[in-house]
């Protein structure tokens, strides 16, 4: 790796984009080169002195001054377009998290990155991302067993948005909460068969519009297919002031378990557990993105091209420390 700083560009300056900027400040081998936005650039204020905010279509002029571009848009509409397009110009990192569509997204980005000679690490974060690594590694170590993943307690941005679209709702936040009985059953090695309803509770804090029918809102939420209908759901109606005071942060986290057995008679039980408790989901995700940005630059310099996932990246490539130091301090 070159001694000079890794020059990072940010595409999109929402919660994750702001988190990436803060994370770069904590990594001395990196510098923020520019922020690109679809908004009016003059309307975006960044924290890093001297860094330009530019229109996204100006990125083409910065191919020689940015080593890796971190894409901070959403998975629904932003990344499916931006991922393949920006991979034609830059090494990229993104947090595409629509699990069912990752294979087709991987192919689209891979086609672009192979053609341009770039390296693009997709679906980086904690799930997909760190949790994916634990599931893969645990299954390889304990081939006879079961995987369990629990999310929360934390704010689900997608589910919160779905509530805000319900007629009569002014604002809302939704928490995904693991059901403790289910978590403990897995932790105890009981290998339960758990339905969707048995694993998670959904708790909603809703600010209704003045004069709205609260019963209609609650019914619409609890019966919403793909979001709430398959879960036990609790709805609380609160004021805008209480929502801002008590529910303005974006905490999250979760657990990944592998419950397996070993031995000729499969008589010995083993539990692998990995957990996260996050004050800020977007800031933590941003920090994971920044670590993988370092890996993407290194891999590209070594001639590794195309789309990659967390399964393909050597762990030592995430660190700014030399391999000899990692072996001495951590192995």
C-alpha cells in the first residue's frame, strides 16, 4: 500500500454518508476527497473543512483523484442503478441489503467492474456483512446444526417508513424486538423450530394526525402484509414531542447463533454466538464500509477485479496495521 492516504469519495449524504465522513476522521490512513449528491450541492453542509460537495454527474471528472467510492444510497432504488454505473469508473463499496436480490445485483456490478478493471465489494455492513461471515464460518465449523438470526432491539427504517405511509399517520418509529424466550431456547441448545411470530415482536410508536381514527390506524398496521401481519405487533400512540425526545436515535443490533453437534454419536453440543448492540445503526454500518474501502483499494492494486463480497476479503486487509503487527498483537 502507498504511504499516502487512501482518497475516499462519498456518494449520498444521508445518515450513512454522514457516518462515513465521521469514520474517515478516525482512520489516519484515509482522507475524504469529495462528496457527491443528487441534491443541490449548495444545500449540503459537510463537517470536513475544504471538502467539496458536488453534483453526482461530476464524479466522472474525479477518476484520477479518488481511490474508492463509498456508495451510501438506499437499496430500493439508488444502489441498483448507482452500483453498476459507478463501478465503471471507481473501486466501490456499498451496503446493498435486499437479501433476495443480492445475486442479481452482484452480477450487474461484477459485469461493470470486470469491464473497467475495478474492485467493488457489495453488501457490506452487519447484515448482510458481518452476520453473513459468522453464518458461513459457523456452518463450515459445525456442519451438522442449525442457524438462527435475531434482529434487534432496534429501529427498522423500512418498517417505520411503511407505518408513515398509513392514512392518518403523521410520524412513526418501529422497533424490532427479539422474543427472549426464543433466544434463550436457542442459547440453551434446544434447537427449536421457530415461526416468524415466535422470533420477533414489533413495537410501533405512532404520532397520529389530528382527528385521525386510531382504531383504523392500528388495524391497518397490524394487518399489513409482508410487514406486520405475521408478527405480534403492539401499537402506541404518542405525541410528536415524545417521539423526538425518546425515539430520535437509531439503535439496532442482533444475534447470530449456530447450534451444532460433534462426535461419532453426535453426543456433544456446541453453540456459537455473535452479537451486536449498536447505539447508531447507520454510524456502525458506515464504519464497516470504511474498513472494507481500505480492502478494496488494496485488492485492486493486487490485480483483483470485479464484484466481491465479505466472503472474498482477507480479514487482514481491513486493517491499516501491517500483517506482522497483527500477528504479534492479535494472533
